[in-house]
């Protein structure tokens, strides 16, 4: 009997031990499945965000070529259409090479408050792993290529001010130096680690600039004004009429800019979530309102709205909403666009005529003025409901703009605007003086009369033969 009981006890012990082992195995297996499921969810989100960001990068490149190239190309005289378009295309090549070598590093590598270091020179360490300080769900290489598209279009915007009179060689050298000496420092100050104006990473003067109001539009627009003043007026301006040779081309270009701007602004969410949707909506609403604002102002003053004015107004609205797009809702976006349309029209139609500067394609009137008013209005309408970027020590969302109860933010916005203006003016003047001394800036008068298409590139934009009768 004792033997039987001993055997039964041993059997029961073996059963309990096996059951315990099975339970442990089941628990471990369940934990593994949960971990794998969490990883699959994270991978799916990362793939979605990466696909979105690559598409947005392509949309921003679309803004330069063909968008800006067609928009600017249609606004000049027929003899300068190719040279004007080539300036935008050249930026796609020149800035890309510079960005790979040192531009990205100067803008986004750790440095001081004003410029990044050389940690990522020649794209060292820029690979498949995310940089969580910038975008936690996409490869750093995706972030790099997306930011490159901003670096390409920004100097290209300046070309509208010196259209029809700068040598191609001087343009290429000026733009290359400007990208490194003006754009890269400004991008680092606003978006880079340790930047003095960085709002998301604790900058000294946190400036709200979601997609480039200060970095892109103020720097390029103010630099454009400096270039226009330094080079002087085109031959015959303003006595000689210099109408656009093809508003049709400009119309197509403006529409491409509008479409591409969704990648510019909504893509700056750096993910495919609800913030991207909010920026997308704000961008579209502001462009529409600004087109109405510019056209209405023109209608009241001149008795009729023009196609050129309407598309210029849309671009002005896109410029003004750029810094605010990730911080405001649809109704403030409409108001920002309406204000920008009227204000930029005033700058182009009245201020430009008053001072007589030859900003050929109104780069300052649209981008400099629109970027400035947009950056300041961001400090008024930014809302923590849209983007809770500021937090207290307990993690609670803090107010953003004046309408949110944060009156100090407008001062921060003003600091960012002033720094952008000063950097653009001083940097552009120094670079212009250097390039003028080394190779000269302006084409000879006879080349300007003949047209830059032929004198700079040996080609013509149009070969039109008379029909045989």
C-alpha cells in the first residue's frame, strides 16, 4: 500500500511539475506573441510614415521643377524663358551635391545655437535608423532627402528678383555660397538640435515655424530684395513695358506649386497622422482665401481681376500659411490667407512702385512680405489643440499663440523674423560683393538686350517658323 501511495504521489508531482512548465511556456509564448505583434504594428506605422514622407519629398521637388520653373519662366520675356527655368533646374543639381557633402550636416548635425557641426559630413551616419530627435518613425536618410528638397527650392526662389540680368556662372556661385552661409544656419537655428530658435527642442527663443516661413520664405524673399537693389534695374525699367511672355505657363506653374505645397506643409508633420491632415487642410484653405483677397483687391483698384493676380495671390497664401500650417485650424487659415492676399498685393502694387526697385518677378513682395506676415500671425493664431508642442514640467500642454493666451509667443516670433532678416541681408550682401569681385554679376548690356537664352546658353526657348502660304 505504501508503495502504491508513493507511486501515486510521484505521479501527481510529475503532473504538477509538467503543468507548471507548460504554464510557464504558455506565458512566455504569449509574451513573445505580444512583443511580435507590437513590433509588427510599429513596423507598419514606420512603413506608412516612410511612404508618406517619400511621396512628400517628391511633391516638394515638383515645386521647383516644373512648378517654380514654369511659374517664373512664364513671367519673363520670351528671350529669357530658358535661362530663367535653367536657374531653378540648376539648383536641383548644385544644392543636392552640396547637401550631401556638408549642407545637411551644417543644418541638422549637433553644433551650437547658430550652426550645426560636421558630424554628418558626406552623410556619415545617415542611414536606415531614425533620429528620434527629428522623426522617430522614418529612416534618417528619408528625413535627409525630404529636407534637401526645401534646400533646393529656397535659393531658386531668389532668382525671381534678378531674372533677365545675372550671369549664369555668377548665379551658380552665388546660390552655392548662399545655401551654405544663409540657408544652412537658418535651418539649424529653427529646426536643428541646439538651435537658438528651435521650438520643439528647447531653443532660447522658441519660434513656431512648421514648414519654413522664416527658414525658406523670409530668407529667400529678403535676399531677393537685396539682389534686386545690388544689381540695379533691368535696361529700360520702368519706362519700357516688360509684360510676361506667357501667363499660360505661369498658370500651370502656379497650380503645380499649389499641389506640391501639400508635400511642403503636410509633409512637415514627418508622419502620416492627424497633424498632417490638419496642415493639409490649412494649406488649401489659406491658398484659396489669398487668391480671393488678391483678386478682390485688384478688382477694387483696377476694375477687373487678372489671372496673374489670382495665381500670385494663391502663392502668397501658401507662403503665409507655411509657418502656421501645423499650428492653426481651418478658420484661422482662411483669415491668414485673406490677409496675406491683400497685404502682398499692396506690397507689389504700391510699395514696389513707391520705392522703384526692380524685383523682376516679385520674389520679395510675395515671399519676403508673405513669409513675414505669416510668421507673425502664427504667433497670434497658433493653438495647442492643433499641436501641443509646449509642455510644463508635469507634461501638460501649454498655450501657443495670443488667441491661446500666450502673449509672449509673438515676441518670440518677432525675434525669429528679425534674425532671418538680418542674416539674409548681411549674408547676401557679403556673397554678392565676393562674387562680383571674383567673376562679376551682371551680363553686358548687349547680352541683356539680346536675351540670356542665347548669350548664356546658346539656345532659344521657341523656334517659330512662319507658315508657308
